[in-house]
């Protein structure tokens, strides 16, 4: 029975103007986004070939991550080259551009398309599921038949989910397959698995907005009212809450500004150099002082920043869009935690290089060869343990809740 | 008659659920954002003065000319407008090790994002069924059966919706401003108020574009259900897609070489390539010198050369000609290489500027980008301010490294001619400090005019199209 309803929903969707518009939008945007972000990745790769360190150079650079085509996250910050010198870590080459327009608008990666367009599309599929059939008078007939309301609702949900998910998956997989033709984009099996997890998250996210649409539709009698409620709810969930949440968190956790940190670093090393020249004494001690003070500052900053991130995450959990962004960038390896970890590794590498430098100088050795910087991204299990699992569970809870409430609303719905 | 129509439209909006919902959400979000952003601004003020105090302490004890450039970098103090518009003054920093990645992931909300997303959405929601809805209700027929020109009807619809949108926007903004002004530490000057007035005017034009878009789409479609689909798709493209794609498209259409590549190339040109060139030139010049002074062909040790230079004036002349040739080779090599480098850098700058211009032009197809440029430039948080800041920084640099440093170093040398003036601690608390002054309103308005004109042009075109579509509308 449920199969019939699913089929009916799919057929009626296929015949509608809605699916035409929506499919066009989805196909166009996903394809454009993958194309554009792939070009962006290739540019990063070309830069990496230039800045990658020669053996023995004390430079820390990680290669670009092909998953950043899908979820760019903090990739730009992570692929910079960190060059170690006696005064600390210097960022010499980052992929920067003179084109300031990049700074105005967020990157249109696949995750952006999912977060914003796919959620809107799912709402547009859900908003009139019940109220429209009531307005057309078919709801009476449907419920009058030998089907339970639960079956009607489940059938409707499944039918609409399939009409959305199938074209979405087709476009995405096709796009990913085209990407594989580029020899620079070498996905490892693990990365393909991660991509699969991101896709599953995207589907879960889409399912939530579909259920939300059906929920509001089951609570209102007119499709127009339902749409208005949903559009405003969508704007709040996707745009306002996540961005306001991080700002609110800043009110409670004071974090030194980036500017303050870099000014402090400058003051520290120039002071030590001056003291070294005027007072003389051991250069090694001066170097160690600079390194220690910077590390202490960095450590203090990390503690505060982690607290800020945790708090803003907790606030942002109100919005599934923020959860999706955190979880998907985490899984792709371009998230906030990964960037923090990379920087901590760079600091550790700096200390190892300094130790060797000091030892080599004491031994009178010239042309020191330093070990290469190796960074291993967190394993998928670790990413889940660090918070992605909570995001995933939370998204599932949102889903179940929205569907259960939709059911409760529909059971009490006056079909006349 | 026109008044009756407008009054009817406004009444219709005021009584509607969508108006109420939009109003409440706009009001709450604007007020909450104002509270949070004001707190943020005050925190930034404190942070800025703490940083300056730290810098003062350093300048008193440890300042020395050799490394002062990195320490005394001009930095922009928070401006009162940041309690409303955040603009480009974010903490995202790609040039140094310290960077705050949160705003990259979650662009912070401000008046600009509220207006661009919420107001445009509300405008569409108000008008997506302006014509098609009345057709479905059957009231359109009745209305047009009277002696009413269609032009008046559509004009009244636009005016009614415009007023219905302006009300909530102005009320919410007034409440937000009240929150900001009640705070004792936020000072708004007359110029700030004028700039805010102009931004609100721009917001009005921006909202108007989407109202007219809704009316146009609704007078093209027979049913409200398809009308909302079309309006939302167009909205998505204009607001959420075109601006974000524009820099990437521009980089495709007007490519500029990567800065990393250029840096590597210029490094090579001024290093190994220069040495090769100098060696080549040196050989060439020396060949000529050798022709003129065959005595140089003799192979002598350094000591012998010295001896001969002292004794033999002819040899000395030859020796000096040789040295001059070597110096000439070095100077010539340096000149050629720095010309090459300068050419590459100029080409890069030119290409980047062309790409930026193109990206800006593409993005200006989107009313959201138009409004963002208009609002950030008017509030001195946009690209114009970056250029203005760079100018101020240059002037300060001249005052500091030109006048102040020259004078101080002369002072130091007069006291002790043998002192290492570069690496001696000098109390620099009396040095000219970088002071940021906002640019006058005139220049800011000038930059804001083109995006404003685009918004107005959009409005006129959309209204004309809506009029034509409505004239041809089948009211049955």
C-alpha cells in the first residue's frame, strides 16, 4: 500500500513545475560548484608544487586536500607554508590573491550548495504536502481509503525524499566521477569513504528539512501560511543562528585578537635581539626565551580559543546547518579542529628544529639537514569522537523529532 | 482613487500573517544583533587600548631602529559603525601564523547580512502572489471591471508593498539604534548619521528591487504556487549564488598568475639569474678591457698585483679600468634584473586589478553584492577604506621613517659618533603614532553611487516589465 503512495508522490512530482525548477537549480549549482572549486584546488596544487620544501629544509607544508573541493573549510589557512627560523614560525607563502572580492562572500563549495540550496529545495517539497491535498480535496479521499495516516505520511515522506535524493545523488556522483579524470585529484580509498559519509550527512540534513516542511504543513491549514513560516524558519536556521551564535559566544569567552598576538610576537623577538646585542650573553638562551614565550602565548590562546569554539558549537547546535558545517568539514579534514591540530604540530616541529639547530651550532656543524614535517590528519574515528558523532546524532534526533511531530500533527489534522 | 488602492494594499498587508511574522523576526534579529555587536565593539575598543598601552611600554624600553618596522605596524582602531556593519575588518589573517578561523566558517552577522537575507526574503514573501493571488481569489476581475487603469493598480501594489516593507525595517532599525546609542561608550557623529541615512536609503532601494521582482513574477504566472517557485529560484540565484561565484568566474575569465609563482620567479631573477648575468657581462667587459690593456693578461698573485699597482702607473690604470668594468657589470646586471622584476610585478598588479574589476562587475548583477558594496563603502568598512587606510599608513611611514628617524639618528650620532644607531634602544614614545581618521563622506558617497545606480536601474526595469506583464495578464 505504502508503495502505491510512494509511486503516486513521485509521479505527481515528476509532472510538476516545481521539479523542473528545482532540478535545474540543483544540477546547475552542483555542477558549477564542483567545476569552480576544482579549478580552485588545481591552483592550490600548482602552488604546492612550487612551495613544497626540498629535503632537509625546515619548512612545514601539507599538500592540498582533494576533499576541499567538496568542503573547502579552512583549507586556505592549512596549505600555507610555515617556515621555521630562529625567531619562530614565519608564514611566507599562502595562496593569497589580490582579488578582494573573495573576502566578501563565502566560497560556493558543494557543502554551501547543500547547506543553503538543498535545504531550501527540501522545504519547497515538504511545505504543501498535507495542506495542498486538503485544499484540492484529495486528502479526504486518501484518508478515506484503507490506509492508516501513518502510512500516508510515511509514503509521502519517502516519495518526496526519493524524488529529491535520487537526482541529487546522481548529479553529485557524476560530478565526483568527472573529477577522478584529473590526475591531480587522487582520492585514497579512505577519502572516498569520507566523501560517502559527507554525502550521507547531506542526505540526513535534507531529510530534516523535508520533515520540517511536512511538520509545518501538518500544523497549518493553508499552504501559503505553511510556506511563510518555513521560509522564515529556514532563514533563521541557516543564516541567522550559526552566525549570531559565534558572535554571542565571543561575549562570554574573551579571546585575544589575531593582531594582539602578532604584535606580541614581534615585540618579543625584537626585544631579545636588542638585549642580545647590548648585553651580550648566550644567543641560545635568547632563542629559547623567544620560543618559550611564544609557545606560552600560543598555548594560552589555544585554551581560550578551544573554549570559544566549544561554546559557539553548543549554541550553534540549535541550528542543523551549523552542525552540518562542523561535521562535514571535520570529516573532510578541513575543519576547525584539524587546523588547530596542524598548528600545534607545527609548533612542535619548530621546537624540534630549534633543538637540532642549537645542537648543531654547538657541535660546529654547518648545513644542517632537518627532518621533514609529517602531518597525519585525524582518523575518521577520532573525528567522530571529537564531535562529529554528536552532530550526526543531533541531526538524527532533529529528524526523528520533526517526523514524529509531523505524525502527531497529521493524526489530529482536520482533513475537511 | 489611487489612494484608496494603496490604502487597500497596505491594509491587506497589515492584516496578513506574513507581515506580522516578518515584522517580529526582523525586529528580534535586528535588536539582538545590535546588542551583541555593540558588546563586541566595546570589547574591541578595550582590546585596542590595551594593545596600545603594551606598545607604549615596548617603545619606552626596547625600541630600536633596526627592527622597528615590524613592531610599529599601523593598525585600524574600531570605528563606531562596527556596531552595525562589520565589513572587511575581520580577524581573518592569512599573512601571519596567528589567524582566527571562526569567521571563515561562520561569517559574522551584521546589519548588511540581515538586510540582504531577511529583508529580501520578506519582500518576496509580501509580493509573490500580488497578482496571481488576487486572480485566484477572484478579486482581480472585480477590481478591473471598474474604470481603473491597470497602470494604477500595479503602481498601487508596488507602493503598498513598499510602505508595508519600509515600516518594519525602519521600526526595527530604530530599535536597534536605540540599543546602540543607549550604550555610554558608543559615540555617533553627524557624519555617521548621514552615512546611516544613506545606507537605509540603499536598503530601501534593495528591498524595492525584490518587491518589484515579486510583482513581476506574480504577473507572469497563473498560480501562486508556481510564482513562489520562480521567485525563490531567482532569489537564490541573485542573492546566494552569483556573488559567491563571481570571483571564481573572474579568475577564470581574467586569469592572474599566482602570487607564489611570481614570488619564486622574482627571487630567482634577483638571485641566481642575476649572478649568471653579472658573470656574463663581466666576462664581456673584461674582454674589452683586456684588448685595451694587454698587460692584464699576465697571471699574477694578489701580492704581486698590489706591488705592481703601486709601482707601475700604466698597470694601475689598467687595473682601475678593470675594476670599473666589474662594477659596471654588477650595476648593469642589477639594473636589468630589477627592471625585469618590476615588469613582472607590474604585470601581476595590472592583472589582479583587472580580475578584481571584473569580479566586482559580475557580482554587481546581484542586488545583494550591490547593497554590500554600498553599505560597506558608506560605513568605511569596505574596499575604499582599505585604500584609504593604506594611504594613511604611507603618510605615517614618511613621517616616521623620514623625518623622525633621520632626526633621531642625527641626534644619536652627534652625541656619540661611534654608536651603533640601528641597534641602540631609543625611547620612541615621542614618535609620531599612526592615527586613523575616517575618510570624508564625499568620497564614500562617490564610491557608493554606482551600486546604488544599479539598484535603481533594476527597480525601473523590473517595474516596467511588471507593468507590461500585468497589461497582458489574463484576469480570468
